[in-house]
C-alpha cells in the first residue's frame, strides 16, 4: 500500500503521461481517501473539446461518483501542476482537505503563485496545500511537451516557406 506523498504523486505523473500520449497537456491527478486512490484522471480538453476537462475536475467528478457525495472531506488531491483558478475553486467547493501539487504554474497557479485562493478571506472551507512534490519530474513533462509543440509549429511555418527543409526538420524531430 502506498504511504507517502511521493508515491501518490508518481501515480499522478502516470496519469500525466497518459495525457501526453493522447497529445493532451500532460497534467495528471489522483484523489486519495484513507490511504487509497479513489479517483484518477488526466487532462482531456482536446479530446473532449470541453474547456473544463482539466485533470482535477475529472478526478473530482469520479470521486463524487465513487463516494456518492459532492463532499470530499478527508480526501487529498495530488496533481502534477499547481491548480488554475477553476480547479482551485472546484477543490475548495468540493471540501477536499489537502492539496499536493508538483510544478508551480507561473501563468495561472492559484494556490500560491499568481494568487493565493486558499488565503482569501470569506470562504467557509480552506484546504491545506503543499507544493513542489516531485516538482522537477512534473515540470520536465510539461517542458518537453511544449518544446515538441513549438517544434511542430515551427515546422509548419517552415513548410509554408520551403517544403524540403520541413521534411528534414520533421525527421530529426521525430527521433
């Protein structure tokens, strides 16, 4: 049985890798209750063409169904990237007790980076949070994904200019 934050974050990373294999932004999430994973999910925005198909939202929906309740008291959510405003809000509203994330999100993180949602006065529930668990592994997945995407974008731009150069670039990028 898994016992520590790193073990559960490794499971979230496996979910992120599933997302990456489907050409989705590699973010994965697991929800744990009483030391056991009750829900797993990864980003599916592209595949489902749904704005809200973030890993955290999908995992929360699965956990709600599994427990038969919208309240996820005594649960811990593990996610590979600091939650965005939507996900941080859903975590708060679902009453999740604790949030553990890997990489910080400098462009949208709402636990500690861009905003400290869980320190904003007025809510009736505040989860505790911890960031930086297996941060390097989580960040590396995202960095390599976006490097590849930028390379693909550049190849498309080059193809318009010179199709022969693009074929050579594409072969090198596929290796």
